[in-house]
């Protein structure tokens, strides 16, 4: 099987590189080429052709705009608007029900994107989120723009603003993954007028990466959300099957011409920081110990497309605590990366279809994926034990990311210090990632990683892998990879491979996958949920849109089979699942599903203190249901319940996770999970209660608090953060965290407590 996978990868690479196959002719336009109608002749700014392709001309202005949201400058009356948006949802390709007018302007310093969003009923507007980069912003009325600055039809810079000024910036990689944590320096303001709301954005050219030369040819698209109608509108026609990821379909974006930015300057950024605080850790006899530190990050644009980042004595005091989760399985949990330095350029390092923001990658049925993540930056600077993640000092490091022609490049080297309290040695982490764009929407790539010393001793761990991701037509995707590891003390069965084919249409969906992970496959800068497995997976979906039922937008029937054996061919897991879902026009969703499963335990495990599940084979059936309340409601979120067999016993779960809007500036996000478990070895409960409170004083100033209680640890943890971005790119953080033990009598006593103030200031040269 290994040789066959390598042969398939080799053939795909060979076919794609030397020439364009007959079936792909006409879709392999080079970067910078206008793939659409000729540029409009001034004073026109929009040209359309019979195939629905669009070319936009940016208008040069002499005086910079005043970014206040009011479209009162003379240029708005003299320059033609860009409009005629079309629906993606609910009626793909039909004209938008609300009018949107857009201007694309620029001067030597910045690109300006402005919009007038008309509303037939301004009172129905949904706008209740002002936090920067909040996912809830997408559940509001908003306007966004994506910029494909290399015109490679796969990567782009993303900017959103909602109707009350909350804003978001992110980066789309290979049309597949959006890094919500990429941040840059830009401005945005909104205002109201009698017929709706308006927005102005100013995006400095130095905040973007783009190709060399004077005149630029970029890709561009706009999105308008009308949440009261559950409607999504775009400038170009975007398939409904893409759902909320539609903005990233850059291969169908319009062409932007007419930009001639001024030559780049030094393009150097320096961001020093200082911190000070006090720390208490009663388990280690530390009481009110004063702390202080300093360090800096440097960013330098080597070319228009490649950026070098360096860091010294990196500090992550401002990072919010992990959200706790109930885990009644025998597998470890996956917690996402939250540290800003590692999040930028994250998409370049993804490999084999696995997502860097989660275990990700191909298939997975309705649960977590088993596809390994070969580079997981959380392994750097955090020493993870069964109970917690202990910070390890990041002494220094460097990273090179960006584009060079058709190549995406990611190089990283980090040195961490020792941490005697958990036995962590000083360690070096190195990653090399190179991807080449082929055809119109496909890539081939290589990754190599090194960690030295390894977690359990001396020597170094090495990983190498090759992967390919092919996208054909609108909805057909093929992923494949082959990787192997080398670890001192482990030999044989140290490779992993995958082949996956997915058709993701709006009405029909089909996915098949074959995955293998060796017993000694050990990427020590990665994440492996299960080793020693051979997985065969298939899923089918039918999701019609019943025009005869006014209240229902879509019905979905889905079925899957997950069959996992060990390396010797013995059955480890079998799951047969069925699911039915109703998507209502209101934005509500109702789901019901059933799973018939078998699981073999090769060794006992302990899901709760004193309850030991013995090795053996176990059958179970689970019934589950959930109802999601639409985001336009003041009380929204998902209520879920399930009843399942659990290792010859029974598990019952009831939960809620959602959002309560008190005012547009103040909200609560409660999370509740109750689990009652009865097995022959005993009975126990595992409950998790959490509440996130957010007060947003302005789009650049907020106070957030996260309080969590887990019955499995009898701990209450609290994390309170104040963030003020007093100048774009410069931040003041004030953070208080504590953990309290609830096992004693009376008021829970403090186990640990920290108070930190951090000031970081961005200097641009």
C-alpha cells in the first residue's frame, strides 16, 4: 500500500508540472494575468462579460480620505459605484434583495474600500458584537473585502466590518483555511444614514504582501450579510455549497487593476514589550512573588512577498486560558494555538489536509479527526502534561514566510529554555515547509521538522513528508500525503499516509478516505490522536432545498461508516452513523442522529477517579439531538442531549453553549455540560460549567472574563483580561488569573494566582 500511495503522488506531480492537461486547459492563467473582461475605460470602473466575470478599476485619489464612516468627500459623488451583488444564500445567483454600493480608491499610502449598505428595514438590523476578530461578528450584518494580492487565485487578505464598527482581519490559505488570528494595522469606521449604514476602510499597502513591479493585478471580492433575512451576497457568483467559507473561493473572485502603489520603504517593524506583576503558587510555596520581563519582536520585509520575523524572550502573558472540556474517551484532548507569534503564517505550515486550528483533516465523521498534524506550534513553549500545559521560556527564534513566484515558503527555528519544575530541557525546534502552486487551485508540497532533544531523552526527532492537494471543478477535492518519522529508541512502523477524495456539492456530498498511522509514527512537533491504525472511512450526504416549505431552507440526510483496525488487522473501532438536519429560514437548526459502534480496549483506562474500565470489546448505541437558535436572537446558541451505551453501562448528557446579548456592548456566553455515567465498575458524574462575560468599550478596547468549573478536578478557574489597542498595532494588557480548590469546606481557597501588566508598542520604519 505504501508503494502504491507514493506512485500515485508521483504520477500526480508529474502530470501537473510539465504541461497543462487537456481537461484543465483554460484554467491555468498565470499570476497577474487578467482572467476576465478587459479593464474598464475611465470613467467606468466595472466591466462584466457574458460568463459573469468582472474586472474592476481602482481610482487614484490625491488627498487621503478621512476615515470616519461618513461618505461625504466629493470623490463619492464623482466616481462610479460598484454594485449589482448576487446571492449565495438563500437563492444562489439571484440578485441581492438589498442594494450595496462600493468604491475602491487608493493613494500612495493606502487602499481605501468604502461601501453604502442600503436597508429596506433598518430596524431589523442585527448588530450586537464589537470585539475584534470575534466569530460572532459573522452572525451580524457586515461588509467584507478579500484581496488576492498575488493573483494566485488561492490566498488572500480578509477584512470585515459590522454595522456598529466591530472589525475582523484574517488570512485565507489555499482557499481552504482561514487564519482568524492574523492581525495587521488598518482602520475602519461606520456611520448611519436614513437608508442604512456606511463603512470606510483604510488598508496601508505596507500592511499587505504583494508582487514586485509598479502596476498591480489583484483578485478582489466583496461580501454583504443581511442577517435578518439569513442572506449572503457577493459581487461575483459563489456556490451555495461553500457555506460560510465562500469568501475564500478566490478562484471566482473579480480582477482588480489600476493599482500603482509607491515603492516600498524599509518595511521594518519593531515591537518591544515590558511586563510586570506578581505570582502566587501555594503548591510550590510561592506567595506574591514579583515578576518582570522584557523582550521584542522584529518584522522585516525581505521582498514584497517574503517576510522575516524574529523574536527574543517572547512573552505570552496576555493569552487567554484554554476552555476546559469534558473528556470521557481514552484519547487526549486537542487545544488550539492562541499565541499571536505562532498564529501568523500558520496556514503555510499545514500539511496533508490537517488543520492547524484543530486536529482537522479529512473525514472524521461527526467527531474529532484522526489525521495527524505534523507541525503543531503548541508543542513549542508549552510542556503539556495530563493535567495542564506548563509554560516553558521561548528564548529566541526566527521565521520566514510568504510567496516567491508559485512557491509558498515557511521556515521556522525556535530555541526554548529549560524548565526544571517539569523536567523540560532546553530544546530547538526547526520546520521547513515548501508548497508549489500547480494548475489553478492545486498544490504539491514538502515538510521537514526537527526537535532536539526529544521529549524523553537525548537525540533528535525528525519528520519528513510530501503532500498534494488537488481541487477540480467547483466541488471536487483530492488530498494525499506520505510521511515518516525517526525517533531514538523507536524503529519500524514509523510512517503515515492518507488518500482522500471529497465531492462537496450543495445537494449531494460524498467522501472516501484511507488513512494509516504507524505504531511508532511520532512527530514530536505535531499531534497524533491515535497511532497504530488503518482507517477506512466513507460518508454520503443528500441535502435538498424544498421550495414548497416556506419555513425550511434545507434538509440534510447523512450517513457514514468509520472502520479502524490496528497494524495487525484486528478491529479497533467501528462506527456506523446516521444524521438528519433541518436548516430553517430563520437561521435555526435542528439535528438528530444515531451511532452504532464497537470499540476494543487493548488496555484498561480510568475515566474518573476509582472507576477503571477493563480491556475488552464493547458495543454501544448512541442517540443524540440538538437545536441551534439563530444568531439574530438575543438568546442564541445550541442545546444538546444524548443517551448512549458506555462500556457495558450508560451515559446521559445534557448541555448548552451559546450567547446572551444584554446590550450590543455587553454579552454573556454560558457553557453547561452535565454527564451522568453508570458502568459495572461504579457511577460518576462529570460536569463542566463556564461563563464568558465581555464588555466592549470600543472596537479596540474590551474587558473579558472567563470563569470555569470542572467537577473532574474540583477547580474553579478565573481569567480576566483588559485589552486596549491604544494605537493600531500597540497594546496594553492587564490580566488577572486564579485557580481555586473547591474540595474544602467554606469558600474555595486559592491554589494559584497571577496579576500581570503588559505594554507592547509597535514602531514602523
